C-alpha cells in the first residue's frame, strides 16, 4: 500500500538500527536474487506485478538513503562543503552540551569508515539496479574519488575546520584520533546523541542528488 511504502521510506533514513538494516538487506537480496537467496520454488508463487512492486519499493528506500548523503556522491567541493557544515553544526551542539564528545575526535577516521561501509556500498547497489541508467556510474565514481581525496587530504581539511570553528582547540588539533567519531560511532551514548542532532544535521544539510544543496541547517 502507499502508506506502507511511505513508512518504509521514512524508516530507511534510520541507518543506525541494525535490525532495520538487516531487514532492508534481506529484502534487497530477495528483490534482486542476490546470491541465490530467493528459492526457485518460492519465486513461482510471486506474480510478476508483485515482483516489480517489491523491486520498486526497495529501490525507493535506497534512493531516500542516497538523498540523505547525496553530498558524498557529488564532486569533492560539494562533499567538502556539506561535510564542513555538518562539522560546524555538531560543534555547536557539543559546545551547547547536546552531544558528549568533541566532533573533531575521530572525524577523519569516521568519514573513511562511513564512506567504506555505507556510502560506497549504497552507490554500488544503485549502480547495480540501474535506477539512474547511464548516470549510475557517476555517483559511484564520485563516492570513490571523495574517499581517495579524504584519505589523502582529510586530516588537513579537519585542521582547517578546527581552526575555523574551534579556534581555542586549533593549537592542539588531533592528527588522527580513531574510533571516537560522534557522527559514525555505534556506541549507545553516541547513537542517542546523534539521534537528537543528526536528524536536524545530516538530513537537513544533505543536498538532493541532481539539483544541488537546497536544505538549510536548523542551527
């Protein structure tokens, strides 16, 4: 139903719920018969229309996920711009006591993990299902290029962020403090803090895939 489609699409933006992630992965695998997970005798009981609807539903869920992190699949300057805006917003939240840790701690390594474990696999799925046609390669290529650029220059970019938004900390800017990113960590405390801030940060800051940034920060 349309209502269920809307519910699933909204829930798809919750990337920290492991159970929801597992269900989405299972439904994707069934829709696209990944690794033969859909037995042949079961497929016979599904009409062609139901099979098409299943694929359309799961693709739409992944499209809304991509729209949430669209800046990571665009040109480097777009990725850097919105990454900086998120850092600024997270810094304000930290300074106001709304998150527990300085976002600078683990930011560099957290971005690498986010690109490797979420963004690039998501871009690969969108490419494999062909939803963007000949443009599908473009988003994956941008994501991989941004990963390479961040690995090479992300620490210097982070230092610029710290100097700009945390000048009192710039003299002791972290070189690479791993496993403490408030944006990507899966610890319970960080998930709770992120649920309060990220829904008004990442989701509000991320631009749509084609038309450039439209959403504004609420901070």
